């Protein structure tokens, strides 16, 4: 975890206008942006899997030679039995990029809980030991509830995993629950400050709400990494990369001033 201490990353997914498209077709090449990411002051990136896999060999080589680290690899491999090849491929890409963390999601089917546990144990052996498994306990998965997640990881019985929180959710009691149950195992955070209509705002538009969350994290001695995941302009009419990039830099400035 020390490799990520206090780092602020840019999620490459933030700028991709096809992030929720199906099938996945990335809308830009990340190598065109790595210099800008570095110059803006980001420490590294959380690399959206499809930016590394659904690209040309030339683009992949550019990413690998950019000297801007893919600190966290953001994978969407499933943990059911038919997804074994996808998990193996993700492990190989993590090794290729030298990522020190990998964001993953446990599946959605409660009936497959034991299958997920078994396959996650096996994946821990496949993924380089220098890489921490970072669970995004996402809504819709069997670990979205903090208590369910705690029981799941107690049953996992292997090390090398840690927890991601969405730190600017409105429900501070839920954020507190994650820290109460997992403590120092919470080592990464995703930022997206949404309103009740799921519109994403700048942190500086709601500074008190953002500061409340950051203060809570500081109380629990959080010193982990943070990814600027989504920001103002996401899914808005006329969504475009320039506005998204401006917003990402504004959120970075807020975090640098307040973390």
C-alpha cells in the first residue's frame, strides 16, 4: 500500500465518452493525454481496462513507454467460473503495466457467493504479489452492504486485499460504517459528488459536503490513494472531453488543498 500513500490519480474512464457503451468502444487513446495528466499534477492513473485491451498494439506500447504509471488497473472481469480466461488476462495485463493495485468488483448473484470466494482466492495467486486487490464494493454486488462485505472477506481467508470507498456519498453514516468495519483496510477512494438526480458536481461546488467526508477520513487516519473518477459534465447534454478535463483539474486542486 505504501506505493500509493497520499497519491491522487486520474481515472482514464473519466474522459471516455463511451464509458457506459455496450459493446465497449473507447473514445480516445490515453497515450495522447499522459503528458497532460503529469503536467496537471496527477501522480498516476487508474487505467480503465478497455483503454489497455481494446486498443492497437502501438497504443499499448505508447502507454507502457509513457513513464506515467498505471498505478491501479481497473478491471471488469467477473468471478463466476466461465470468466476464468478474463481473470487470467487481467492478471497478465496487471503484470505488464506493473500496477500496484487492481480495482475489481465481486459479482451480483448471492447464490454464487462460494464460487466468487474460490475464484477470488485463485486470482490472488495469479495476480502479481506486488499488486493489491482493491474491492470496489459496488451497488448491485453481493458486497455493497458493509456488513456483508465484512463477512465475505472474513470468509475469504487470504491477505493482499483492501477496500475502495466512494467518499462523497451523501450518507456519511455508511462511509463511517466502512471505516468502522475495515479500518486501515480502506486504502483507496473514488471521487464523484452526485446530487439526488445523479448529476455530478465539482467538489468546490459543495465544499462543506466534500470537507465533511475528508474530515471523517482523516479521523480514521486514511492515508491512501484517491482517484478522481467522475466530475462535472459527466453524462450532461453536450458532454465533451475539454469540459471533463477542466473539471478533473479543478477537483484535483480541491483535493490538494484539503487532503
